[in-house]
C-alpha cells in the first residue's frame, strides 16, 4: 500500500453508523446455506445502458478482458451491440461495502455506460453513479443514489487464502440474478495476460458472464476476491481479483476517482532458461531489464539494460510479473530500494519513482529487402542501424522467439550495423551456448536467447 494510504475497511466503516453484516460461517458439515442467507443481501445486480455507437473506434476498442467472454457474446455477459439507434445493455454483479451504498464491481462492467442501475436483494432498483475506475486492475466503485443504511459485507484478507480452501461465489450470471455457486481455490497468483498486474485467484466455483464484479466469499463470510474472468475454452476455470489488491486501491478510488501509481521507467521480461544460460545468471529468478527509458527514474538511479531485479524493498521478485505490482504499490515520488544482479555481482539501486501514465509504444521499424540468416529468418537493413526481421520459418530455431518487424540491434552484446553485419556475427557466434540477441520490438528493447543445437 502506498505510504499514508488509509486501509479500505477503515475508510468505509469510519463513515458507517451500522456494523457490517454479521456473516454466519458455514457449519462443520460444510452447509453454506446460513452463510449465503447472511451475506446475499449485500450482493447486487448491475445493469448498464450505453447508446449504440456506429464504429468500433467509437466504442474505444476491445477490453483486455473481452477474449474471456467472446464465446458468450461480450465481456461480462453484456449482449452484443443492438442495431444503430438502439441501446447496448449489459449485466454484471457487485457488492456493497458500507451503509452509504458504495458498491465495488469490475471497471469493464460499467465501462462506457451512459446509465447504471443497481438492483438490491429486496427488488428495489436504484440509480448509481460511477465514483472511480481503475482499468489496470479492472476495479470500479459506484455510489447508489438514495441508498442509506444498506446491508454490507467485509473485505477480508486474500493473503492467507489456501489452495484447496472452499469458496462461494454469488452473482448475476446471464441476468438470472441471485445465483450461488461453490467450489475451492484451485490456484493462486495466476497470470492470464489480462493486464500488467495479473495476480488472480483461480477457482472452480462456477462463474459465467454476468458474474463479473460479484464477490467470492470464504466460509467465514468475508470477501476474498472479486470474480472477473473465465476461460471459455475450459470448464470450471474462473478467476477473481484478490481482495487485498482491491483494498490497496480502494481509498484512492473513493477519494480521487482514480489511482496514482509509481513508475520505474524500465521495460522488463521474464528470465527463461536459455536467457539464464546466455547471460550466465545461474537461475531464472527475477525480472530482466530489457531496456531503461531515457531520462526515466530507473536510468537516473543507475539501473542498466541487462540488470535482473530480484527484490523491491526486501520483497522478493520471483517472477517478472511480480515487479510491476510491487512498484505500483508505491505512490509517485516514493523511494524504493532495488536489489539487482548485475553480471556476477549484486548491487542496490535506490530509485525515486515517477508517476505512471498512459503510454503508447512507438511504431516498430519496417523491414527492407530481406537477406538470409542462419536462424530460419530473413533479415533486411533497418533504418539507421540494426537488422529487421522479415520472415520467421515455422519450426526454425527462432520460431516463437522472433517476430516479423523485430529489429536486431545486438548479437552477443555486440552492436549490429546492418543485416549483413548481423548474419556475420551470428555465423561467428559459438553454438555451445544460446545465441544472445538484443531486439527492439514496438519501441522497447528485450533480450532473446536462441538455442541452435
């Protein structure tokens, strides 16, 4: 949590004169009916309406969560676009967190909505205002208009949640409303490619379109996650945002309507086994710095291309996807200490974080006349220096590692001037270890290790 941030529950309950719902835990026999009866009044159905747009560009493009729901006709259960002049209607779920009527749901449920309505368990339907959204984590906070002294639930801790622990999901699948499903925690810390802060709870409790934004309860009746995504090609595989991640940003959404996060100014990537061998790292821990932004916080602090970040303020970075979450948990202007492996040494780098904004990568440089190489690729001279990848042969050594449009700027840490220079350096490189390339892709640089034996 950012320095000085108020815990979400403290903020919510300080303004409340009524206690949260006293959830009835499940009995020793595993009967969850009493638990459901006690918490269900705080779970709401959300309906959104949006005036029909005439083009995909006006709709703002595809949400990073759309691919999870494509087989079902839209993200979060929203029906497909109505004919021009009609309305786009979507359905989702949410849960009330205080007696003032603040509701937590997914940002994609209310994205682009012209009107939002919330249906309570007593069948009342009230208007709601979007107070704040965080698209990166896919969390939104609503305020029910005219709702006072409402039943509400407690955001618990997801940190102590155990794989195999029973959980209960409540939501509005397919607009049916008030649907309860149960299962277990199938896995934790799942990365599904939905955004920069992937850290999902995986559950086999049945989750369908319309469940988006609904709560995932433990058997004590506390919210441990928010149901967010499904994989339509699988069965019994659903994903929820951990409650601790929601609590971390909730105070900012309630107070400011948006979230400010720290920025390191570095493009990172995972450490694969071939990269570990090529860089002589010894293992695959940490986040490999592909490149640092010019004049960014990392460069100013002395972070270098090829560094491997293994901890942030003493918190370990086991995988590359851990680093963005750890950095984002600090406010802009915060100082963080990075533990970095640099060659055979370990150094500390103190970074003053900037503010993370919305950034668009620059367009990649295009290929010129292709020339052959030894990796199953065609190379051409890039504008300036480097060799641009034209075609990548299926089944060749570079398949799945290099893409058309990539620009090779280094071979075994030696700069590349042209396609011919790249071919020459590749031919001379030892085949006893992976070939180490430095590649520019969509405006950022990354390391690629290719096994040729």
